[in-house]
C-alpha cells in the first residue's frame, strides 16, 4: 500500500470519527423548538441575537430553531424571544436591572415567570423556569448588554415611584 493511500485512509478515518462524535454530541442536546415573535425580523433583534451570552445563570446556551430566540439549560431553564409587541403604560410591577426596564408579566409566585422589556421597540421577553432553581436576579443582568443595543424611548415607573396623594395647590396669600 502506498504512503499516499495510507494517508487518505487515515484522513478518512479521522473524519469519520469527528463526524460521528459531532452527531453523537448533537443528539445529547436537541434543538429547542420555539415560535418566533411577530417582529423577530426587526434589525434590532439581529443586534440582540448576536450579543446573547454563551451562558445564563450558569446554564449553557442551546440551539433554537426560530429567529431572534435563545435558550439556556438542559432541561431548558431560560428562554428569550425578541420582537414581541411592546407594552404601553401598565400597573404591573417594573424593575430596572443594569439599565434595562423589565415588566413582570406573570404572577410573581408562578413556577414560570415572564418578563418583558419596557420602552424598547422591538420588545424582548424572557421566560424563567423557577422549578429549575434559576433566579430572576441571576438571569436578567445577563441580557443587559444585548438589550441595550435597542434604544430605550421611555422609562417604566414602579408603583413605589408614583405618588397617589395629590400635590397640594398653593393658596394665595392676601396682600395688605
């Protein structure tokens, strides 16, 4: 057998092993199937998508099958979708984390929590599975640099920031 023929067989064997390992590893973490948001094709979502972190709250990123989405953890603990319709003024709880305003869209005691950005178009939603042991405070800061690529046009106010008591009207004092 010639040296060239042995080198070709060796190369072929190495490629077979590498491809086999790739297929085996791909089978360990299947693609996360998600529905893209209505405005997932907005250029702002492209900016967010390329800046998503490799891990969130210690959970590794997973591949998704929808534009402008992200998933972390196996089983999945955190999901992200960019391009959801923005919300207007709301009485739902709002929190600012690293310069990004988030509105809590679900019951805070639910097993799965949904946050949505406020004052940014397109808006982004993040779903956090509390059953997996991941906390909001470990997740939301991870997305700040990606979300901040979309300009914030308005701020949300916590109900603690607004006054429910009327501002007193000054009474004119008579002059002598």
